[in-house]
């Protein structure tokens, strides 16, 4: 109820509450985002098995954001598992060749065409340098760009993968 000496107090409080509600609904902070359901992660794992030849339960994806893009590393959980290491290397070598051409069909098959960052990555037109290297336990792909929009797309793409892969991926 408004007091005669403060006729706008009620309206100001109402506007402040509305502004706070609007701001909280616009936040895209990972700490407030709803985590994907376990059924989503199971679906992703199932689709991943049809795209990636290595066993997700015996390997780990690591996605590290950098100021110029990011680094994706896939390793066998057991460093002696040469079968998984070979499959990781074969898969990532082929993926890098496709990614350099803007072909991100495999991630779309696993995560869906609406995957964050995917559309920008498909149209990068050589503005992302994508390098491959073997590691003792698997392989590493480094994505480098000077384009802030593409760097952000890579970061969103990395976040989506970590979220969707659940226990099979880390930051």
C-alpha cells in the first residue's frame, strides 16, 4: 500500500521485482543452467557409439578452452589399451580432415543439428586452424582462431560436448 508521502513506492518495488525476474531468466550461467537428463546422456552415448569407433566407457574426452579456441584431447583410460588408442587416433585423424572443410556432420549426428556453436563452425571457411597430434594415450586436436565469434562458438561447442557426454568428458 502506498503511503501519501511516498506515492511511487509500490510501483518502484513492482518494477524492481520485474527487472530482477527478467535478469534471472536471461542468465546463461553454467551454474544455473539445468543439467542434461541422464536419458539425454544415454541417447548421446548411443548415437556416439555409431559414430565413434572407440568405447566411450574405456576412454575420456577432455575439452579445454583457450583464449584462441581450445584443445580437445581423447585418451584411453588404460594407457596400455593399444586397441582404444589406435581407434581414437584413426577417428580423430579423419574428423580433423572433415572439420577443416567445415564438415561437422559427425558431431551433429551425435548431439543434434541445434548443438551450440555448430552452425558457426560449419561456416568457418578456414578461419579456424585445426591441428592434430598423437599423445601417448590417444590424440589431441587444437583449434585456433583470431575471430572472437568463432572462439566463442568453439567454447559453446566444447560446453555442449562436456554436458552431453557426462562422465565420458571433462573440462
